[in-house]
C-alpha cells in the first residue's frame, strides 16, 4: 500500500485542517433576529436550562428545552415554534413545547399537571439540588440585589408612545447584538455620546382604566428622535443600531409596564442625583 504523499492530508486522504466555520446569519425576512446560539439560558429560580423565544407580540417566553407528548400536557400549555416565534397553541402534531414555569421545581405549578409531567418536575428538582451542592447555582434568596446608586433597580422607561419596565438599572442595560468575534457586544445602550433622556414624574394608568392615574418616576425618551427611541427598544448600542447585518445573541429585556403587575416598581420621587438627565418642568 502506497502512503498518501499529498501535503495537508492524512494517510487515508482526509484533510489535516478542519474546514473554516461558516458564520451564522439571519435572513432579512426572518421575523426573529435572535440567533439559535442565543436562545438558551438558565432559570433564575432553579438553575435548569430554558429556551427563550419571542412571542408574536415581541414578549419573551421561557420554554422547556425538550418536546413533550401533547397528550400529557394541558391544552392551555401547548406551544409550538414557527420561524423562531413561539405561538400559544398546538400545531396539530403529537408533540409540543410547554412553558418552563409549569415544570420549575422552585415555583408553584401554574396549572394541574399529569403524572408524566410530575416525573419531569422531580428530575429537574434533582438537578437543581445537584447544581446547588456543587456551587454552580445559587438560589436568589442567597444573593440579595441592591439598587443602583443613580436610579431605581428596574426603572420605567417611556419610548415609542409606551411605557416599558427594564430588567436592570439603566447603566447596566447591555447591547444584545453579536460582534464580529461571535460574542455579545459589551457596550451599554446608555452611550455617553448619545442624546440622553430625562427623569420625570408622569401619571400612568392601566390599559383598561381600572385604576386612577398614578404618578411615578419615568425615564422619558419621548423627546428624542424616533430612530433613537427605536435603538433603545431593540436594545442596541449606537454602533450596532446602524449595523443591519448583526444578529441578536439575547432577547431584549423590556417588559410592557402594567401598574397592576409591576406595582412594586412605582417610584413617587425622582432619583437624586438625577441619572443622565434632569426633570423638565
């Protein structure tokens, strides 16, 4: 048998060097800009893996990473995926995805579950205990959070004719775009060279007018140009706001603010000293 004399090849003819990896790209017509690599995370309550997907209205939902039999899950918990978007009903197949909140061992089940789902829930509880024992996961009660010195820990932001609740202090809101090195951009959304918003005391009511208007501290971006408000809404730094080819490695952390659900985040006074903007009278 004559050995292969071709340079760069093994004796069996296979190449010595691995082929160059092709970068992940998102089609321009895709309804979701989130890469597959950025859809996984860890539950903050139990530490188990979850898959994050945007819904049709843009809100994120955490789904159990594995498909389960449709017959074992309540009809109200059936979800299916289409083009990267999660839809709250079955697609007619024998399998479906269900919200992680149904199986999370650290939370009360949101509905009555069947014996097969109880078995999955017990398996997740064992994994949580193993993560805690090995020091990989720490329960939220063991690591108390503190508010940022310049503002509330979860401020209410006014932009694009709506009010949104941030998932952290303004200074810690990070760009979700992917860099050229395939990592998440480390730059903040609150850029020093971008026009700032202003802190105001504004009345906020419920969508169904069930409560009287309540006055709360709001970081107001409504006076900025539409492009700047949209940059905040999609949670991108100024550089990636104009880079259309960069995909997202995480979901934007905004939640539509509801005074009924988020009453504990209402603030009757402005932060002092005002963070990146002053109250306009």
